């Protein structure tokens, strides 16, 4: 799973095997370590709500960030033609966090080890034209 944070937005990209595990187990996670100390880490996770929540939630605890999708969002996103879940999570007075959860598609501009577990890119047959 890839994590991207930019400004007030958060994006997770999920590979093919990770999506399969997520659909079976209801949770996937990964951890990045910043130093040798055990507390110098951040675990980021994606899970499905066990209660039928009305909207996407983001939980932040020390050293852990979890995006919680509703069961309906997960069902829709798991369909073959669906790319992602795009939503905004309210943070209080006039502030929101943009949350994007996407299937990780193969890169078009290079062959790369990161593409081993990606979804086929729907634009793979497109040809770039130079003008």
C-alpha cells in the first residue's frame, strides 16, 4: 500500500493482492520506520467499518493513521470498473481532509518492480503524440 500526504489530503493506493486481503480480512496496514527506536514509526491502515457508518472516517492515534470506509464504499470500490473512493472528511469549522483510496495501476512511462502487483492501467493502449 502506498501513502501520499500533500497539504490537507491523504491518498492510499492499494495493490491487487492487498485489495484481495482487504476484502477477506477487513483491514490492511503497512508501517514505515524513521529510526531504530521502536516508537519512531508510523503505521497506516485501511479498514472497513464494522458498524454501518454513514461516511468515511479517519482515526489518528500516536504512530497510527487509519482510514475507515463504509461497507457500501467497499462493495462499490471492489467492482472491476471502479478506480477509487473519493471523499472529504469534515474536521470541524470550515475544514475538511480530502481522502482518496485508489487501486494502484501500472505506470505507463516505465517498466518497474513496483508494477508487479498493480491493476492493469485502463490507459495502457493510449499512445502519446508529440505536437
